[in-house]
C-alpha cells in the first residue's frame, strides 16, 4: 500500500537526482556494491506528531472539482529523513563525502520535496568491510502537516497528504 509519506519520500529521491546525486529509496547495502558511483538510499526514519486543532479538525475547504465544502483534519508533524550515502571501495571515503555534501547542500538550500529543513546532520564516512562499501549517514528533520479530507458519503478519510512550505 502506498501512502502520502512514501510519495513524499519519492519526491525527495527525485529532488536529489535533480541535484546530480544517484538516489534511490531505502535498501540494504548489498545491491549497492555493484554500483560504480556513490548513491543515496532515502528512508523516512521518524515521525513525531502533535495535535492540529480540536480533535485534529483544521477547518473546511472547497473541493476544486465538485465545489462542495469538505472538512479537513490533520496533525502538525516533524518528519526525519535518513539518507545512507554509499560509495564503492574504489571511490574511497572521499566519494562518499562528496555525495553527502551534495545531499546536505540540496536539503539545506531547497528543503525536502516542499518541506522546510529544520536541521540537517551528516555523520562521518565509515568503511563497511562486510559490504565492501563506504557509508555516511545524513539526517534531515522537517516540519510538516499530515492532512486528510473527510468524505461524508463514505464516512472515512481520503486524500492523505504531507504538506509544508519552504520559505
């Protein structure tokens, strides 16, 4: 099942690719050993939610297609991305560090697929003997709203989204 968080994560992957980084959704390091260049594996690692309003009610909005008023619910959230930057042995730790710097610069300057980066941290490059790869971890904390619309006829929530804005 796909949801708003995986769609957002995929947006971050596309953003990093646009910055010239070989980026994929999260995976283990084994397939990365076949790559000849550094790559970033992107995952959502943490979500912390707070109330959005009374019983998470945010208000109403007009449906752009039908023109009907719909109730909107949501929660304020902080989402943390985890990027594992992998580089092949022959690229060395320097290739890993350069790729991590590209990712950090992209996230700091552009945010993460529409969400403002509150904090970006990069660890130290390390060599993973078992996989024959260098790895450097980067984390990015983002402020967001997780929203859903109420479908009165069906009696359920629809249109789940991750929202935010880069200033």
